[in-house]
């Protein structure tokens, strides 16, 4: 038993209380004789441990594993994108159309139109426009298949006239021109096969519209569900970030689409004034290919220019058409669009080329059209998240 009838713990507390009440510093050690226990305190001159110690640099094996995992993730995404393209292509197009609709929808809602009614109006107008454009493309391609033999004859005559002015053997060049598959059975078969795929295009279009309807329906109740899931304060912060991302993406897509429409309309007007066949079809192609930077618009204007040389008898008309179409593209791409967008794409040209190559390999022409909008969307998302803003800076072309 402890002396004095007190327990060891009580005696220790009494000693400490008496020490503090006397105004003295507590001793470095308080010894409890009864149970031979010692409560040690660190000496006053002991150096305090450093709470922040330098972390060791990641080892080479860790970095190798990280790079390997990243490469495997890219390969997996590539494989999934190719295997699921029948599902993902309409979905991405639907998101693209959603961002086109959002600014006009906000304008209608600001004027007192109910949100759901505004969505219904836009979807109906979009369905009518896509049906008319699809019908126009179908008729134009069918008529082009009929006129291909005539174009071949005119092109051969044009090339022979050019050959006559060159210091080459006529027979060799004539045989080479005759062997060109300009309107051969393979080309005609390809055109007819493309006509047969028109019904597949209608099915794809229907799936895209279904996705679009459901995405627009989610827009109405999405803010309420975010606030319920994350709370009022945190949910408002999440909605603020999402709203800024959506606004930036919608602004980019709106500017790019308006410039594509302007290029398509002006090019269609030029081709119509000079009487080039299928001018509406060429204008539509110029509109779509304008989403592909650097090469898309030039490839799109090259086709009607070649047709103008084949179709028109006066060479000067074809030269004027070429100058006007190229001038329209250069004026829009280098003057008008940068002023509206504030800058050019703002993304490294190398990343743009890699994105074009990647999505073109995955989804063909559709992938190349969506490549830059998808890349810009990724950059905008990274810019609006504080933890990933440094990655967005690395993606930009700021000097």
C-alpha cells in the first residue's frame, strides 16, 4: 500500500498542483516513490524536431510505373473509343449540339419562355434542319454519280490541252490520263455505296437526337440534384465551376460555329454566282471542314475549285473562284475569328496535330471534326480546376 493512505496517482496530482500554486516551474521529473514510476519531461535545451521533413524524390521505378500506366490508359481509351464508336459518336455530337443550343436557350428563357418549351422548340427546329440538309446531300451525291462520266471527259480534255503545251511525249501522258480512275466502275460503285449508307446516316442521326433530348432534359433538374448531393454551400461552389466551364466551352463553340457558317455562306454565294454545280453541297462541306484547323478549310475549298476548272470553259472564272474562296478562308481565320475569340486557339499546334491524328485514326472524318473542340473542352476544364491549372498552362501556346 502507498504511505499516508493515498494512491500513487493522487500523490502525483497533489505534487503538480502544489508546484503550480507556488508559482514555480514544474520540475523536470516527478518521482513517485510508492510505485517507483518516473514521469520524464524533455530538457529545456533539447532541440525541437522539424515537423516538415524533405520528401525523398520519386524513384526511377515509380516514374517508370507511372509512365507505363499512362500509356496503358491511352491504349485502353483508344480501344474503347473504336469499339464503342456507334455509341460514343452520337453522344459526343449531342453534347456538341447542346453547347450550340445553350446560349440561344438562355436568351429565350430571359424573355419569359419556359425552359422546357424552349428546348422543345430548338429540338424541333434542329430536326427539320438536319432532315432538309440530309435530303439535299442525298440528292446532290446521286446527281454527282450521274455526272461523273461527263466530268471525266472534260478533265481528260483539259489535261490533254495542258500536255500539248509541255515538252513531253504526248502518247505517254495520254495513256497515263486514260488510266486514271476518275469515273471508273470503282468510283461509281463507291458513290452508290455511299448512297446506300444514307439510311445508316438517318439511323445515326435519330440516335443523336435521342441523346440530345435526354441531355437537354437533364439540364433542368441538374442544379437541384447537385445541391441535394453536396449541400447548399458546396453545391453552389460546384455549380459555379460547372457554369464557368460551360460558359467558356459554349463561347468557343459559338464563335467557331458562327465563323464556319459565315465561311460556308460566302463560299456558297461565290459558287452560285459563277454557276458551279452542287454549290450548296460545297458550302456545307466548307462549314463542316472549317472545324478542322490548318488543313480542313483548304481541303474543303480545293474540291469546288477543281470542279470549276473541269466544268467552266473560261479559265479566268476558275482562277477568280480560287482566289475568292482562299481569300474568304484567310480573312476569317486570321482577322475576324481571332478578334471575336480574343485569341487564336490558345493550344499548342503540336497538340492540335496530335489530336487530329488521334481522333482521325479513331473515328475518321467525324473524329477530325470533333478533335479540336474536344481538345479545347479539355483545356477549359483544366483551367477552371485549381489543381490542374498548371496542366492547362502546359497545353497552351503562350510565349
